[in-house]
């Protein structure tokens, strides 16, 4: 038995049903998916891949990238997708750490990749799905006897974004992925009638697992776009039922006059995750389309942990309730003691969704699990009296100023309410007196003449003095990674000397 692929196969619709409607290329049916993943699995075996081996993929988004993931699962290998933004030296680190049996990359990268992984077999795959790998696979049988894999065997290794220190390889098992897919299909009511607009990258858990596995487990279909493109998404909506996006998708779609109730009339579900959705975006979306965006929370290591309800109230600024098979608690970050509802602390989770540990890092793995098996997420949050979970930020983003803890999210929420502010990021910067100084980085609406004092004055009435920013810096936009997360580490680096300079 092959734990993950058997469950996909058991749920498969008739072979002619579309699996992916690929922009610019036509339809790939479930029958095609089965035959093509068998061919790819045969090609992997021919390249020497054995069960338990890693197969790294640094490829553009194409349907074949998804088929390669499934081919790896069938061949019993762990799929290792790599962000296309990584530099060659970063790639060299991943190859050295994961020791893949095979690397699949864009043809134009092949020479460079061979230079950092000289002893590893390299095959190519381009954005159009062409390359040495597909040429090889095309010669091979459309049948494949899936490798025997149990629930605890590895299906994938995903390196975390690594905003501090070296990035770590999160080991995801067949059951981690399968359990989350089953749960999300139920919770979000996916059926064979659904058509998902897929515009996310496929090297990250959101586009690769949340979107793709949910569709496969529901025997549904997707409209597969190479990247986010507002016009293409709007054009797809009348044929689709659902969209999974990062918050930036929704912000950008709202800038389109073409986004109306009529355009969204055929849609039943808009999901947002990977970064916090502003309450303003939630409200604006509801007003424009009549739909309440459903926000959920997950991470590479855990798959999805919480979600706003399908039927109940979707509360902006919260990530909803723990999913049915996920246990979630909030604890004192220092002692690990559980905190009362309403108090801010470390979010810890446990369930079949939680990964098996960091690849070849037993110490780091041990440090991030409690003795009773809960994983320490690194996210700070609270649970309100109705059970809704809110995230107040990453633990490492906590600012400690003059010995007081300041939660950036609380200050950001106040700043974001000031007229003329689009959004803000609050960070702690080294300060000679306070240790760290609360600092606000603010994006103004275009044409609005907002000064530092205009931001500070209203905060003085709403926030304790130690939470008020010592300085406000205006920028045109906040730096974000491909998943829409604000890169506070870049802001901290850029502004590191702000107070040193003023003290001298
Ligand atoms: P990644 O492993 O790249 O998916 O990043 C996971 C992190 O993204 C989590 O630990 C959270 O800090 C953040 N995140 C994901 N979803 C949300 C959300 N809905 N609201 C706030 N933060 C989120």
C-alpha cells in the first residue's frame, strides 16, 4: 500500500474528468494525471531513485511540477520543492543538507546547479513542462506499481523560510498530508463539483498541499494559472467556485474595477492564509462581493491548524477555531504552562497534521516539542471567550522595550486605523536606553500628507507609553516575500542604526 496515493486513487472520479484546466494549454484529466505520474515515477526509478530517497525540484510552476510531486509519492521518494527565488549558494546548502538522489531544475539553471551538486543526477523541466525529465518519462509505461509506504513514511521535505538562521527541512509524512487534506475537504465542504482557481506558487505548502491535495481528495478540478494575475483570476471566476490566496491577492483584486458581485456570483469560497489578512481588506471584500473571506492559519511544519468556520461567523482579524483533529493551546513562552483564555502566549499544536521533525536536526526538533508532544509554533496568540484564535505575531518579532513586552500586532492595529494609513509594521530596534525601541514603519495612502506627529498623537490616547513608537518611518511599501509575509528582518537590518545615529 502507498498511504497517500492510495487515498487519492480511492477517491478518483471517472478518468475523463478534468483535474487541471491549464491556462494556455488545455485540460489535463484525472486519467492523464494517473498515466503521467506513473511515467514520471518510472523515470525516477530509471534515474536510480529508491524509496526513502529525496528528489529536489527547483522548477517554474507548471502542471508537471505537481505531477512530479505525485510521481515522487508513488515512487516512495520524498519530494523536496525549492523556492525559485533561492540563490545558488542557498541551493548548494539545501543539496548538501538533503542529499537528493535527483535534482530537477529549469534548463537554464542546469549548468549552475551541476556546479554546486557535481555528483548528483540532474534532469530538466521548464515552465512549459518540457525538458529531459518529461522526454524520458514519455518513453516509459503509463503503469506503475506504487512503492509501499506507510502513514509515517516521508512524502516531502519543505525547507522553512528561514528568516532567522539556517532554514530547516520540515519532514512531512504521508499521514500528515493525507489527514490535513481529509480534514480540509470536510471543513471547507469541497466536493466533486468544485473548481478551484490555483494561482499560488507550488514550492510552498499553501499551493502545493493545501490547494492541490484538497482538490485531489475531493475529486474536484482546478483552473491552474502560472502565477497571480488579477485579470486572469477575474476571468476565471464565472467558471470557478473557490479561490485560495495570500492576503496580497485580495488586496490586488480589490484594486480591479472588474471585481463585482456579478463576477463573484458563481464563487462559494474565498480562503486566505500564509500571512495576516487586514480587517479592512476583509470588510472591503465583503462589501464589494458579498463574500466573507475565510481566514485560516497554518505553517510548513504543521499544515493547517485553524480555520474560520464555513457556516458560522468568519471573524476578521482571527484565524478561527482549531481544526477538528488538531489540539491547540496557548502557553507561557518561558515555562510552557497553559494560560487562561484571553491571555497572549505561545501557540502550541498537536495532531496528525504536525510534522515528524527537522531533517537531520534532532536537537532542534527536540527543542521545539514539549514532552507531551505539542509543537511550539513560535507564533504568539490568544484564544477569545468564543474560542476564536488570533495571532499577534511571531515570537521573535516580540519587542522588549525597557523590560516591557510589546506585541507588534497590537500597535499595528491601532496605527492602521489612523486616517491616511494603508498599513504598518512595528519592529524593535536596538536602543541605548531601552534595549529595544518600538519603531513603526508606515505606508501612507498616496497623496496623503501624514507626518510622524499625526501617527503618534492618536496613539498617545490609546496605548500605554511603553507601547508607543519612538519613531515613525514612512516607506512606499513594506518588503514582502513571495507568500505575502512582511519581512521584518529586512526592516530591522535596514534601520538597525536609527537610534545609534540619533544618540551620537
Ligand atoms: P510558512 O511556514 O512559510 O507557511 O509560514 C508560517 C507562518 O505564517 C506561521 O507560523 C504564521 O506566523 C504565519 N501565518 C500563516 N497563516 C497566517 C494567518 N492567517 N495569519 C497570521 N499569520 C499567519
